[in-house]
C-alpha cells in the first residue's frame, strides 16, 4: 500500500484517484478549487462520468480517498492539472508549474513524481525537473520522475483506465519501472516503458493524427459542396478500401485535447510542423463555414430564430471546452440572430428546454450528434417551429423522416443531395 497524492481532481485526476483508492492505496486528492474539495469530501462528484460517483462515494466512505486544497507528504505524486493553450496558441503550463512547486516542500528521498498532464515535448526535462530539483533531492537517485500521458475517452474513463495500454516515460530506467509498478496496481493493458520526451510526443502524436485526419475529411466536405458530390457517401466507399480510414467531417474540432495538443507540436517544432498547422487551421475554419450556411438559409427572413441542437464539443459528453458549437452560437448571437439552445447534457445558463428552443424557430441547426437527438420526433417539431428548415452538420438525422414533415434539409458536405442521385444510397451511406 502506498500513499498517493493526486494533484488536480478533474476529468482525469478524480477517476485516477478513485482507481488507486479502490486498489489498495490511500489517496489524498488535491485541488485548488475549494468547491470541488468539499464535494468530494462529501462523497459526491462534480463531473459527469459513468460509474465514477459510486467509486468515489465508496472510497471516501472507506477513508481511502479524501480531498484537500494543499498537498501533503506521500510516496507518489501524480500531477493531472489543466494545460490549455494561450491566445497565441502556446501551451499554458502555469498550473503544471504551480502544482510542481506546491509539492516541493513535501518531497523526501524515494518519492515518485508522475506528470500526467498533456505537455509539449521536453516539458518534463526542461520545466518539471528544475522545479523538483529545488527539493535538494538528487533526481533519479533520490527522487524518481516520470511522464505518463492519459489516453482515456470521456464517457468510458474508468473502463479505459484499466484496459488501455499505457506509455510510461521515465527520466531514467528506475523512474520508469517505479511508475510502471504503481500503475500496475489496476492497469490490465500493457505498460510500455520509454524516456519522458518520447512519452510526451506519443500523446501529442495520437491526437495530431486524429486532428489531421479530421481536417482531411473537412477539406473533402468543403470540396464536395463546390464539386457536387456527397462527401459522406464518398468517405464510406473510400473506407471500403482495406488500407483507408478517412475520419468524419463536422462543424469543427473541440475539446481540450485534439483541438489543443497539435499546437504544442507546432510551438516546439518552429516551422517544421507545416501539415499539422494547416490541419489545425482547416478545422478551426469550420465554424465560419457553418455560420455561412446558416446565413444563406436565413436570408430575407425577418428577425429569425435558430433552434440549436447541441453545445458540447462532441457527442454524449457534458464538456463544452473548446466546443465549436460554443463558437458558432457566439458568432450567430453577434450577428443578431435569436437563439434557442438545447443540449441534454451540457451545463450552461444558455440552455433551454427542447420545446422552448424549437418554439417559433426558423431554422434547426444540429451541431452535436448526441444519441438523444436521434429520438426527436419531426412531426412534434413541425408543430412548434415557424419555418421548416434544418441544417445537420453531423449527418445523424433521418433525412426522409424530416422531409416527410415538410422540412428542407441541408447536410454539411452534401454537395449533391441523396434524393438527386439516380439510386438511393441511404442505407449504404450510414457510416458508424
Ligand atoms: N479530460 C480528458 O479527456 C483528457 C484526456 C487525456 C489527457 N488530458 C489531459 O489531462 C490534464 C488534466 O485534464 P482534465 O480534463 O482532468 O482537466 P480538468 O480541468 O477537468 O481538471 C483539472 C483540475 O486541476 C485543478 N487544478 C488547477 N491547478 C491546480 C494546482 N496547481 N493544484 C491542484 N489542482 C489544480 C483544477 O481546479 C481542476 O479541477 C490536461 O493536461 C489534459 O490535457 C485530459
């Protein structure tokens, strides 16, 4: 049994703390947010993640997990604080630095420090180590330090914490092995050992791979609207090739990982990351494209109202960080459109009920593919809206059902509409 201090009790830190607490360790969770600390000490949670509430309640009741606003002596320290980007698209490492500084007075010989936050390459070596060195402990000899990126999917965090493979990058071999041994208390996936900088880059490359591929899909979507083809069908058929896996287009890329991490490479590669930077810009341009589609649809209508479906950065999560839907709605508001925003999961003061969002609307704008939206009944919607017009940026709605109720349906990336093609591709074109 070890005493572990987890710094940052958010989407990553809290599930990690709960896993260690449920697998034989005592965990002191630390967060600078007093409200979060109070919620956790009460046995509750402040984020929406399946099965987490029960785990935290159990661990707190058993005395295995407690929270505080300051760190304390422990055998291992895990830093999982935010690493957003600045307006200049550079990594903001201030929380990592503050968290590292806060543990320095508590470090003793034999301790292990693991950085889990996503960071630009060399952060562990160039930023974390000098701070930890202020403890006077000899790194590698007396103090073990590793970088271990987190690769879990929100909505499946507990399952993936256990089953995903992990990459552990030590500042030396003994640090890597110590971190591997600690994670082995609950990880069933393989744990691969490497150096800290390679581990940092591994995480960034994973998300950059996704971002660049989404940018390619988005570029195809923009081309389709000019060239007159259906991008969703074209991608579906292209992916029938055994070595092709084109991603899905959409209204932009959000979240605090895929939309952020590629910038960490761009920042550190100084001119070499040309493809990565272009991909970021393409994905960042998609909200403007959606706004233009909306403007075209609403031309000539007086005081139009838009019913927006979805505000989160992706489907079936409550997280709105870097969400393209947030950017699109802000821009539409700036342009003077009245909005009724409905999202069954997002926590935002802007959200209204579905009926309120729809009442008197001139356009439905679907921005997020929450499962719930598939159950919206077009005939009920038809009774509430002023004008039957719909833009689906995710291609999730059943176009025929909406058209049957008199809706004019526009789908992002459908340069040619399915009803215009010689044969119906509807079944073939449903891409999962
Ligand atoms: N959420 C994900 O799906 C995900 C996946 C992989 C990697 N990551 C990375 O993990 C890191 C954490 O992300 P998150 O989503 O858990 O963030 P989060 O914002 O949900 O939680 C971070 C917590 O850290 C706290 N905090 C800030 N400064 C602190 C400090 N000095 N000491 C103690 N606590 C402090 C904040 O109050 C907050 O509660 C980021 O680098 C992120 O990029 C996140």
